[in-house]
C-alpha cells in the first residue's frame, strides 16, 4: 500500500490537524458541506438541461416546477444518459 506524500503540492500533511486553525476545523453541520447546484426547470428542453448538468459539480441538479419554483425531482447523469440513449 502506498502512503500519501507529505508535500506542499499534495495539500495533505500528517501534521495538518495539529496546525489547523479553528476556521479550518472539520465542519460539524451538514449545511457547511452541502452543494448548491443551479436548478433546471421541469419544462425546459433536455439539451439545455444537459448543459447545466455537465457544468454542475456533484451528481446532478434539482428540477423545479416552472410555474411555482418548487422542487419536483432530481436530474442525475444516469437518468440523462438513459433519456439520450432511448431517443437514438
């Protein structure tokens, strides 16, 4: 098993927890870890939503009702690929 390098470019150090400031401490609340991807609207074309999906970090984007702006689902990479494959 290979050990992690302790170099400035790796960003990891075995002493990092000892020298970390309180601001760098491990988060204790989920909100500090949550991502906020840009949502897509349920009635927009799939081609446009795919652009948003590909530029988003994480596994997908929330889908909002176009009229009320409430969440109606989640568009993930797998469901997008499935839809594109079905149309060919």
